[in-house]
C-alpha cells in the first residue's frame, strides 16, 4: 500500500498482518533418530483467526537415514487442545526416498486454515515410512538450524480453484 502525504489510510489496512511471521522456532541440533516417528521442534500458543489462511514453513530439512533406500518424511502436525504431539492431526508432509545415507534437503510449506479463532500448537516431526534404518533431521555446519515458522497469508478467499 502506498501512503502519500495527507492521506488517511483505513486502520484495517495499516494493521493487516499479511505476510508477517506469526511465530517461529529454531533448533540448532540434529533430531533424535527413530524407526517410526519422533518430535523435532514445536511452537506453541500460535494465535490464529478464523477467515485467514496461514502457511507453516520449514527451512530446507536435511532428512537422513542410517541405511540407503529408506522412505523418510517431515511432518507438520497441529493441535488446538494443547501441545501438539506425534498423535496430533497431520496438516501436511513431504519427504524423499533416501538413495544413500547422505542427507537430502526437503523444505515444507503447508496451508493451515483455522476453523476458529484461538491458539494452535504446531509440531515438526520426522518419520520413517519405509525401510529399515534409523532416520533423523540433521543440523550441521552447512545447514546449522532446523527452522519452523508460521506466516500469515491474509484473508482466506476460500477455494477458488477449478479441479480438472
């Protein structure tokens, strides 16, 4: 929005948080390893409003396994009833088949449209969904933190797409 000298912009335009980071967390250490699913990073008491859309995003997640050919996923879970756990509803996920034991980067970006105004807890977890190894999300010299953030995407226009 452009404001010129003498303009009186509407207060709702000045206060619109579209594009702002609502909450964020960072973890500077590699997650625990798992053969199922384990919690990695959580952000609690994230304020959300009905009628808005939010984007839950991560840094490039370096998914790693102790063996080749595992299928690994990073998951975003959410809870409106306290702290999110690995039993909370899955909002979205993304992963890779691990061709070697070298970590591969996968960023996550998932949409969250709240059903009511209130607070939400978001959890980033890592899960092995195929294979036999121990999996984790790595933080190291070249990728020093595991980041999770909630971005306000503005007023939700609803689903305006056309299924083809």
